[in-house]
């Protein structure tokens, strides 16, 4: 069955950096686009970034553009999110989510990981 | 940028009752590219509906979606105890992808 397991969250100071990972299994990772979605404590969902199945296209929310970088290693079945210049408002649970579309992205999410908490605080 | 507004914020109902959740978009959602998710406390969201009205794999038929353009509805025909949760709509017809703020369905 499809499994997505995030890691790398923690406490970081404002202006700091963190790299999140998402280990995927149970499906052909290299055939699907992947997303990061975040949820601030007690708040709703916010889409963060998308990467095409082959890494050739990447899209970002305006709130993270220029600070966050999404990437993937299809040989390791792993998705990444490099987060730089972190701000208090980036505090959230970060979920990786699988796009439903095979090769051709659909831009909605059929499987989600359990999330990893990132706290930006001094 | 499309903004999604969900109403009501909280719906207080009893098991067996019908739930009607609304999602209104600030602009027309192209090709009815709208999805609904359910989220329970401490869990990741689960896909319920895509394409405004198509149920995802394994979703019971008491969940149904309808609507087009700017007005969409998620209906739960008869609430089961496990249906009490927060529900989010999401549009994927234009960039950036956007979610509504959520509707909480709580036990009355």
C-alpha cells in the first residue's frame, strides 16, 4: 500500500534553514508528481509546492517562493523540501502528498503522509 | 487567484442527520476542478471527492458532491459517528492551488 513518511522537522530559529524529507513506497514514485502542503497549528491547509514526476517543473506558493526549494531523488524514492530564511509564520505541520495523476499531474492529492512539525521560534 | 469560502464554519448535527456543506469560489472554477477532503484530529486529510462530484476510491456513497462554476456542495446523506471531522474544499483549476478554510461537523 502507498506510504509516505516525512522526517526532518524540528525547532529552528528565525532566519534558519531546515530540510524535510518524504520517503515514498507502495507505488512507482518516479511516475507521479508530488506536493508539499502545510497546516499551521489550529489552522487550515495551505499548498506549498509541487514537483513534476521527472523534476522538470516546479511550482511554489507566493508565500515561500525564493525561500523554499522542492526536489526529488527518484533513485531513492524520496521527496525533499529545503527551507531557508525561515519565519515564524512558517511554523506548521508539513505534509507530503501524492498527486493523483500518472505522469500528467491532476493537482489534487490522493495520499498524504502523517506530517512533520516545523517550529520557527527564538 | 481564486479564494474559496466555506460555510458554515461549524455544523452541529446528530448521527443519522443530513449534512450540507458549502464552498463558494471568488471566480469560476474551470472544468469543475474541485475536490473535498476530510480531516480528523491528529490525522492527515483524506480525499473524498474530485471533479466536484466523483467519489474517490473506497469512499462510501453517503458522501456526494455537486456544483459548478462558483458554488459547490458536499452532502453527507446520513451522518455516521466516524464522519464528525473537518472538511476542506480545494480548487485545482488554476494556479495557485487553494483550499477553503474548512467546515467542522460536530456532534450536537
